[in-house]
């Protein structure tokens, strides 16, 4: 079966074939996405996009963070960008991108428009996420390393499939939607550290809704927009091989089960280092006692989150040096409010940044890190962390609830409680929570 046929079959998968663990994680992702959306509502980017949305007329069918309704496409754009504004959302390292902010805004907007249940929205999301992951793996790391932001590129295909599933597209219509997405999907890493990065998530979501809407009108596209001649993978997969990566059948394993959740409000490439530096072996040390910090990481992160001299609070979220200093002096790296522009001028962190060196290691995966902390007295302390080690669902739940409180206070607890019985809610119920 060709790759495009596999994707189309996956888009039509029966609910009883979806992994229960994947469904549970998708519910956690919905909650985590809403938390990030509420947390980003007052960011300058979100305010600008709400103004942009209000200037466009259209059917008020889908809810927007910030208190009003808009057409499904516009709601997907605003909510996608708003929820990625804090850069605090989940990551899948196989996909090399953020799934929830790219796909849930499309799924919820269409779910509201079509009066679907919350359960159907979650199911559409997890199918869309699985599609995005498999396309992302097919594109390979060369796509990301060449400068493409996979959240917006392969993520858009996931948003298209999720939206298309909720619109009830036939197999042929889904093929057309995927073909249309192949000519719409876009997003560059050059935007990292600016409003353009969260905008990329919004681009993914709006493209998904648009391509699904056009396909529902029997808009015709290429027969194989993914693997066909001049298709998306052929033109954007820079290390694409003639033989595709061997992946398990979705009926046997959902790759989405490897999704990771951010517990620190910064680039996910820094999280392994942060966890390593939280080691008991380093507890109680002051920055003045430390002579140097040598960080070994995967090479791809050097171009993403190794900003030596961040110029804004947003850029500090992409700086090994700043996050190392913040972690070692016990700053709350999970509180987004700590990442202010003034942080770039913090004299202690500025001075400490000169002690930090980051080196690429071919022995490490993109979820692993090794760190050597050398004290001024000559003692060396070696720590490491591997994000790929699964976190039990109950522990993950507790950590995400703590994150919710950290981001939006008591409202976070209320949100978790209101969505505990998600089986009884509709997409419009969730929309009402967004605008309330």
C-alpha cells in the first residue's frame, strides 16, 4: 500500500481501533492546549490577531480565546497562534514539532461548526496527530534541519485530516484535501524568537480547515500531493530515501503515545538539560561556586535554542546559557511570567552565561543530554537526563495539573474539573469555556 493510501486509510480509522492510551493522552493534550491558550490570551500577538479577526466578516461559528466567535478558519488561526504564544505546549520528537497547537484549533473550530461532541473532537485530533507524526518522520530530520518548522508543515496535514474527519469527507475528498494541503503547508524556523513562530501554529490550523472545507465542496487536487512527482515530500524531504521508514501499523501502535509535555515554559530542546540540572547532586549550589558548565546535546538544538545573548524575554526561552543559570539558582522555569525582557539584563545570569558551553554530541538523541558542572574548587559533577523515558499517566496528570495552576491559577484547577467528564461534553461546551 502506498504512503498516501496509508494516510487516507488512517484518516478513516474506526474509533474502536484507536489505542486507549492514545485517547487518554489526547484528552490530556486538550486540557494542556486549553491551558496554553488561556495563558497566551493577553500576549501582544494574540491581541493583534483578535483585531485582525474582528476586521474580517463571516459566520460566527467557532470560539476564540479572548471572548468572541468567528468563522472556523479564523478561529483556527487565532487559537493556534495564541496557544503557542507562550511556547509551553506539547512536543513529539519523532514529528519534530508541536501537535496540539497545530491541530486542536482546527478540530475544535470544525467541531463547533458541525456541532460535534467533545469526544469526536478528541478522536479527530488523535488521528490527525498520528498523520502529522508519520508524515513528519517520512520527511525526516533533514526537513527540519533545512529550516522548515514541522509544526506548521507536517502539522498542517494533521490539521487537514482532523478537520476533514469532522466534516465527514469521503476517501476521495480526503485525498483532495491532502493534495491541497501539500500546496498550502508552510512555516520556517527563521521565525523562532518572534511572533512569527506561534503564527506558524496558526498557519497550520487555518490551512487544515481551509483545505478540508474546499475538499468538502469537491475541489479537485493532485492525486498524490505527498509522494507524487513534485509533491510535498519530494520537494521538502531533503534526506528522503527511496524506501520509507518502517513504521508500525496504527492498529498495532499509535506513535502519538510518545508525545511529550512541557513542564518548563521554554523550548523543549532545553528540557532535558533543565531536568539534569535539577539533580540532587547540584542542589544547594550557588552560581558563584560554579566555574563552568559543559553541556553535551544533539546537534540540531544548537541552531534552535543556543542563543548566546538573548535580546528579549522570548529569546531567553531559546538559550541554554540563560536556562542553565535560572535552573541552578532555583528559578521557577515553569512560570512563564519569569521570562521578561529584564531577564536578559539580569547581571547574575549575564555573568554566568560566560561559564556555559554547549557542544554537539553524535552519541546523544534529541531527547538526551549530558552535563559536566565543574566547581571552582575543581570538583566535577556529571549529570544526565533522557526525556524518552515514559512518565506514568497518573504522574503526568499531577504534573500537568500543577502546570495549569502555575499558568492560570485557580482557573486551571476549575478547567481540569470541568473537563473530567469529557464524554458528556460537546464541542460547543468547550467553546463556551474558551469565551467565558
